[in-house]
C-alpha cells in the first residue's frame, strides 16, 4: 500500500455523527393563573392604544364635534373590557373541575364565549372571543358612544 492510498483510505472514514438534542414537546395550553394575572393589564393596553390615536380628528368622520379625541369618544372602554373579560374568565374558571391548571386555547375561547356575563358594560355590544391562527386570543365587539 502506497502512502497516497493510505491517506485516501483514512479520509474516507473521517466523519462525525452529530449528536442531536432530544425534542421537547411544547405544551401550547393556556396557563389559567397566568391568564388571570394578565387580565388586569387589559385596560392599560386599551387606554394606551387610544392615546396613540388621540390626535385623530373624529369630527371629520361625521362624529360629534365636541368629541375631539378617540379617548373621549371611547371613554371608559378599557375598564369595561377588563370587567367583561374578568367576569367571563371567573365564570369559566368556576365551572372547571378542581385542579385544572391549563386548557387548550380553543377550549378557553369556547368557555369564555359560553360564560359571558348577562349584564354587559354600558358601551360594549355583541362581544365574541376568537382565536386567530390558534395562538392569539381576540375579543371582537361593537362599541356604543359613551
């Protein structure tokens, strides 16, 4: 065996098997305690979104000219949304078996829609929870003037 053939043969077997990490199954369920803790942030999120569009001239949209900002037109909607979500969640959680810590998002959506309060906040009409792309909880509703 010549020197060249020997080097060639060694190179033929020079490979490394990559060690792969085991795949972890990710749980996509909604953790109920975390969801409950985040409900308090709903009104702050809504109010800050309204503040971002406050410079919009609503009178140009055919609305009451005395309402010169979005936050004036949607007065109190943030706290009303928080109240609606909180009540629906509390009703839903009370109906769950003891020890339930998480549920799939689709089940949460269905449960929240089933447990909407009978008495809706004054400026919210036709609320419906939905899940787009099965990863984001949304609340769709009509807003009535304050």
